[in-house]
């Protein structure tokens, strides 16, 4: 995984969150992303496509899923996602 490139993609996607949701993510996360991202790599979201159709690496979705679970979901939503992940793991 090219972690720096994945962080560029994550940062771009997070910039599309509504301010109320974005505010739930600690500033330290954004500082970390900015510090560790690949400054040479350029990626922009294609606004004509849904996120799932952006042809992003699984690693980018994994980082987004972590941020979602850690900072954006309420407790009930977290429980549902954990159940979903468990079911998904069983299918593998």
C-alpha cells in the first residue's frame, strides 16, 4: 500500500463531508493526514460518480471505514457495522 497516496484520497473525500460531520473528526487526524500524505500525488473526486465507482483502492476504503467507525457513527450504528463486518468475515 502506498499510504501517502491513500491519505491524499481520504483527505479529498473528507473535504466533501458536511461541516457538522467533519467537525466530529479531531483536528489531529487532519494534521496527521496533511503531514503524512504524498505531496506529489494529485487526486480529485469525480463528482459525476458515486464514491463506490471512483475506482479507489481497498486501502482507501479501509481508512475511511476506520474514520467512520471511530468518529462519525453513533453507538447503535457502530454495533450494526460491527455485525456487518462479522458477517462479511464469515463469508470469506
